């Protein structure tokens, strides 16, 4: 309810297959408001992910939001301004941590320009030697 009060419009998210500049940009171009990027293991990978979500100068995202602009019936300049780093309307970025290496580098990942992390509990439990324990394992609880 608190989220609905702060922003009554739902924010559609998508989990991309990999940390790829083109794939991430395409998902944002078609109108997703947030990206969950899997297998982030280092601060550099998290920074590369954030750069794929943001236009220059903060990032490396290429211009091509045809569907996103058309669906909201807004001018290109308004969309571009809304997608800049630091704006409430900028893409929401969650780095998916699901390996021991990612867990060990969690502080660095969080220091990157991402909004948060999404823990992959089953993959993490396998990586930590507790197959299929998810959040019930001694190391993943």
C-alpha cells in the first residue's frame, strides 16, 4: 500500500538473460521501468549494468525508446530528461546476486550506481554448497 501511495502506477520489471548493453537497452526502449540483471559478481559488472541503463554522460545506453515514448504520448525531450540518473523516473536497476563471488563482493556491488540487489536464493544455495535450501540453508538464511 505504501508503494501504491507513493506511485500509483505499477512499474513493470523484466529479468534480462545477461548483462548486455544491447539487450538491456532494448528492454528499456520497449517500456520496462526496471531491470533485474542476473549473475552480477563484481562492482565493475554492476557498474557496467548501470551504464547500460542510463544515457550519456552517466551511462552508455543507446537512443531508441520508440515504444516507450509512443505508449506514454510524450515528447522525446521529456522522455530523455526523465531517464537521466538521479531522476525519480530513471530506470530502476537491481543487480541479481546468486553466486559466492557475488556475495563476497556485495559491498562493492551496492557501491555501484544500482538501486539494490535481488538475491537468487536457489542458485546462491547451490553455489554455497547447500543445494535446494534456498533461504532455509545455514549459509543463505
